C-alpha cells in the first residue's frame, strides 16, 4: 500500500494567530509538525513537507528523516493554495494525501480508511459528525488542475467542481487544527492523554 500514495504536509503558514511559530511549538512533548508527519509516514512512501514562513526551522525539524522531502514555497504569503501547488508538483505516486501540519490528532487508522474507501480516481474526504475535515486523498490526475488554479482560489473550489467521496469517521481529530493558544492547550492535553493510554 505504501508505494501507491505520497503525502503532502503543509507547513508554510505564518502562524499569525497562534502567537508562536506553530510547526515547532511543543505539544504532547514534541514539535507539532512531527505528529502529522508520523501519521503520514506510516502509510506513505514519501512525505513532501512544504515550508514557507519559518522554512529554516522546518528544515531543521525534518533534516535526516528518511522518506521526507522538503520543498520551500517562496510564495507562501499569497495563501495556502500556493503551498498545495508546490507540494503537488513533487508528487510521483498515483494518489496523495494533503494534510495541514497543524493537525496533530489525525490518526493513521483514518488514513487507511480513506485509502480503502475510494477508487484511484476519487477525491476522498473524511467527515466527523457531518463536518468535512482533513486529510484529503487526491488522485495525481488532478495535479494539472491544481497547478492551473488561479491565485486567490483554493482547493475547496476544485473539490466542489470535481465532486468527492465523503467517508464518515468517528474521530474528531480530522477537524482539530491549532490556530490559537487555547487550541494548543486543548490539543496538548489530548495528545498527552493518548500517549498515556
């Protein structure tokens, strides 16, 4: 299964609301980015980490990790789509996961559910209690459309045009991102509780 899917991990944002550079902020005893990276690495043959703001710090975090490729998006200030495009250009597998680096509660079991749910041409999106979340599983055939999407747009517009398979999962981690200090406290507690289980 691993050879059939790549991971694109988005770590290029400016962390404006968090008060710290999110990717290196410690939650559950280690840097935030490493939680999502570990989940992707369990099912992906390669994980493409897209850095932007704080690129030096992200590079230091992932240096020497096997199967991890760093891409620096110099256009990160134009919005998340530019990071999605930078990562998609590096994909070599038939399918790839797209996951924001500030979502450390996504479990590997959810990734496996998504892989099992769709055919190779499908866009597969998890949902919890009816709310759509991340990661999104995308076919590589969609990459030309992603790259051609104009600045100011977003991946959601592409998904709405193409349609998607929605997989309901009993895991609120697909909805939990870290944007504020309060999010950080809540996610830190959740990760520590998970580690103690």
